């Protein structure tokens, strides 16, 4: 389940809905994914991540962009 709020330009702060199909603004600025960190921190256990395998799979419960 994705907990993406939207996309945001790091340079100018412009925000875009998560459903748009662009990843770079017209002036070649990368867009960052803006996550719902309040929901994530309430529903994902940090200790579970810390005790997971020493590979990328320890982060499987985190949202995908």
C-alpha cells in the first residue's frame, strides 16, 4: 500500500499530485516523493526493520514510490 502524498520540487517547492506521470520538471529539476510519514511511523515498527535481514529486504514494509 503506497503512502505517497505527492511529488515536490526540491528547488522551488512546487507540489504535484502523486498520479502525474512526470518525474522531472521542465527545467530539469528532480521531484522528490512526499510520503505520509505520520501514518508510516504509526504503522511500521522500527524494531522489526532493525532486526530484519542485513539486505534490502529489511525495508520491505516501507512504502514504494
